[in-house]
C-alpha cells in the first residue's frame, strides 16, 4: 500500500460517507479516537514510544488547527468543498482533543 493512500479526502465529495479512512485501524474505519492512533497504531503496531508519539500527535493537532486551513483555502477546491473540508478538520481535531490524556 502507498503511504499516502488516505491523503485524499474523499469524505467531502461522497454523499453520506460511511467511513473516515480507507484502511481499518483497530478494525474500524470510522469514529477513530486518540487511543486508536496512539495506543494501537503508534505503540502496539509500530512499536513506537508512547511519550514520543503523544508529543508528535499533539504537534499534528496544533498544525491541523493553525496551518491546514491556510492550505485548504489555497487549494483548487470549490468554495463549498473548502468549507466542508475545514469543517471536517475542525470536527476531527476537536474529537481527538477531547480525548487527550493530560
């Protein structure tokens, strides 16, 4: 599989998408949470250190909030698709942020 398999955001094009990701994580393709990304994917499957990955995931969330909107607005997407994409990023960042352990 290509490392960029899930980089295209088809969720904003599909009507009523049933999945958030093409490849399953912990057997699921939707409603992924902090534990799915940190505990399962990073630590259990990839063998990475918990604290290192927690820091990196927190940095990713910060960049998603601060930098991704700029790049989405610069994209060739139509204005409605840009707004849908921005909404999706905010929604998923908020979901993950609400689950971050101190």
